[in-house]
C-alpha cells in the first residue's frame, strides 16, 4: 500500500463516525455496513450507512422522526465528509500524473481481479461456475476505480477547512492507467484454464481462481478434482489409458496407431495450457458414415465450455489468411475445418499458424499489419483427404476404418458421452501424464516444431508401450520424400538431356563420364540410395530400367514418358501443362 502523504490518505484503521458515536453513547448496535443509533436531534431510532459501493462517499443517514440530512448529522459529530469516506482517498494534482496512476494501479492490484492480459487490462469477476471478463477502457474505468479509491481535487472556492471537491476519474488518468508504465503493480494473466495444472514433479494444482505461480486463472470446480493420488505407478497409468480406450470403442480405427492418435488429441485438449502450439488433428475416413465428424466434435467439445468454431477449408492463400484472422480475433480454444472436400493444401499462413502463438496479416491494399493471439487447437476431417507437403509434418492423422460408425455407446452419442465423463477423462489423462513424469519423463523420437506437444501428448503413450500416434504421419512423410526424390531425378535428367530422348545406356554413360558437376553428384547420391549405383560403384542397368519404368506416370510437374515401340526403350522428360497433357 502506498504511504500516506499530503495527497494520499489510506483507508482509516478506525471508523471516525462510529468512534464519535460511541463517545457520545448513541450506538444501539452495529456491524460492518451500518450502525443503529439514537438520533441526537429527535431521540428516535436512526440508521447510518457507512460509505461503500452502494452508498455515497460520506455515507447515508436516515431518521424517520426528524429527517435530518447526512451533512447535518456529520456536522453535529464534527466529522467532515472527507473523513467519513472509508475508502482510501487520493487528492489528484496537476503535474502528478505518474504518482496518481501508480497509486490507482496499486489499489487495483491489491483489490484483486485486475490483470495484464495480452497487451490489455482486464477485470475478472468470479461468478461461481463461470467468470465474467471485462476489458478496461477509458469509458468504464471511471466506474470501476471508485469501488476501491475516492478521488478529490482541491478547490479554494469551497468553504470549510479542507476545501476538497469529489471528482471522477479523468480521461488523462484513465489513459495513464491503461498504458503499460508502472505495471509492476498489476499481475500478468497468461490465460484461462479449464483443467487442473500439473507441475514438473507431478503435483496437481486444482484450486479455483488465479494461480500466481503459473499466471493462469483456473476456471474449474475445485471439488471435482480433490482426490489425486500423491504418486502414480505404471499400472495405474496403464489402467487410466485403458479407460480412455474404452470410451472410444464405438469408433472403428484403421490401426492401433490411429486409436492412439485420437487419444493424443484428448491429451492435447487437457494439456493445452502447457503447450504453446499444437499440430493439426486430422480425422480421415474412406467413406461417409464412418464417424469422422462425430469424433471430431467429441474431441473439440472436451476443450472447454466454449463452443468450437466450425469453418470450411479455404481454397486460396488469401482466403485462408482472412479466415484465420477472423476466427482468431474471438480468441477461440478450438477451430474445426469440417468435412473437407478440397485438397488439404499447405497454405503458408496456416502452416505458420500451427507453429506460432500469434498470427499476423496485412490489411488488403494497405501496409497496416494486424496481429491476434493464437491459442487455438485446430482440428479437421474429410473423406480421403490427407495433408499435403509441408502440412504433413504439422499434422497428427487419425484414420478410420471402412466399417460404419456405431452412433451410440452406453446409450449415449459420443459427444454426449464425452461431456458426461469429462471429469473422468481429465483424471485419466492427467494420471497417465503424471505417471510418465514420475517415471523420469523418458524421451523418444522428436517431432519438429512441436517439442512440448511431443513430450506431453505422445511420450506418455509410448512409455506405456502403446502404438505411436505419429506412425501414419511418418508413413506419409516417407511417401512425400519419395515423391520429392522422383521429381528431383526427373529434374536432373531434364537438365542433362533437355527435350531429347534417352536410354538407360545414355544415363549409364553420363554417370561413368563424371562430366556433370553438381547435377551429376546429386543424381549419383539418389541412385546410390536406390541401389542403382552399388557400393562397388557398379551401375546396375537392370535396376535403373525398372526404376525408370516406376517413374512413368509419377505425379508432379515433371512427367517421364516412354516410347513403348522403341527397343531398347526410349524415355523423355516432359512438363505437365494446365490441361494435364505433356509438353516437351
């Protein structure tokens, strides 16, 4: 609390009105809000309400007998209206803006509920099962500050000794408070969390409200998470993981790794407070009716009480940028691209969004850059639609089997089931995660750009001996790398042979000549990997011919064309045009 000065008077430790009434033996009874007394004017029963949020600064006097006013009552007691104000008082002065701002901010901090959040000041009011969040502005600050602090200004035109005039918070003071100077007084709020917090030792923090150690506001019902065990064994973690698997028994996964990918998505939702960025969770089915949308909705609904945002996957980079900015402005927990029918193109803004905690975009036709916070988990689903190129290594893929989805499990749809057993799901996820922590947090293979997600959502499952949630992602990456190598070979062949046709023997002669610089060196490296060039540097013409035939019809910009009538076979590298035909 600031020290008392000629400008600042802290809340008085003793109520001067009550003390004076007790001296005069007028008090009948009293509590913290009011005092019942004998009216000094008419002798009847009267009530004096102490200053508070609901009463004027000087309090309020009521006597039904003589209708004496508050000013007359205080004058009789010899107490000024300034002294009767039980809030702390600040006399604002010209030239003391910094001091006044610091005093007000310190009072807001001590009162609680006011935080620095994402470059703004906000007020959080706990309503029991929910919280009300109010951004502080120049308009609403004058209504908030008087709850904690009374402002006065000296006015020599007034009568009386103190010559103090009550004033409202000025616009200048409001803007000073909203600036970020002197913000050491106000705590930082990182985010709101709907789940218990777990530290690196496995200790669970499940109390409601602001946690100064982590900077999170815990929007939970503490009673729902009271009895976490002190330690977690591997067997307990295994049982918890099996519980999660049973909840998903209505879903037909293609392979065990797909089931674990879905469970890693549950971990993502529960532990997102710990993970700055998370990969895309993509549910893919072979045909309609497999349950991809149902599973996606159930996972998305687990995140919080907020409803997820459902969107269509954009078709252009510009449209994606607009879509992301518009969606993230509302600070959502979950964004879902539902029923994707177009190719899952790796738009640059989307790839960046998955790995960055903030998203920025330039307003069309201007140089202005707008930035928004990104705390969302992105989910998507589609039939036979898989991520492409750079998006593959940013995606956890959940493949569903061809069997029809069983809509009802335990007489409940999957999303309702998740809502019913939400607390149990959270407990099981945290049990597995804490078990892994207490086992020494063993490490496994990397997942580039998502180290924390890898540790929190994948390693605990691998520790229990479950299938790898990234197995399908790894398979697609290998396929993509293979396609890249194929296109690379075609590009090198085109550089050397141009529009001319060539035979396997021509490639052999080129390789043996050593005349090709970096181009030939790159080709030799791939041929060695394909075992066309063996360890003894022998060129295997038969294997080269088979590999070239496999390149015929390879998807991509470059295509290998073969003349079936020529003996030995003649090949040529062409370029696919917009119509799909091949140009030289």
